[in-house]
C-alpha cells in the first residue's frame, strides 16, 4: 500500500486513528506499506523504517531512532530537537 501524505487536512485525533489502522493492516506478513509523512513525531511512533530526504537525496535510512538524531534534524530542518521520553516508552520530539 502506498500512502502519499495521507494525513493532510486531518486533525491530530484522526491522524493517530488512521495510522493505528494502517499499523494494524501493515502488521500482516504479506503487506508492505510505504507512506510519506512530514510529522516526525508520528513517523517515530508508527514507522518501522524511515528514509530521511533532503533536497531529493537520501540523508539516512533505517530504524526511526537511528535516523532521527539531533544532528540530522539540525542538518536537514535547521531546528534544534529535544527528545523527551514518554511514559509509554515512546519518544516525543520537541523543536526550537
């Protein structure tokens, strides 16, 4: 399944609900899902594998927390990122 910015125009509740459904569907052994999202927090929460692009070139790819480092976020997006651990063992990114 290919999803090109499927979260556009959805409020956050519906974005999360939608990605939970995609995650459940994608957990089947015979399903591959590729999606484009711009919200790094949602990408970290729901993706198994991330490809980080900058000006059309691949900067890094792999597991979300290996790809989305403070240095890479600074390099690609020109913002500082702080990683905050959540009680559910996920990580939230806060940007300055």
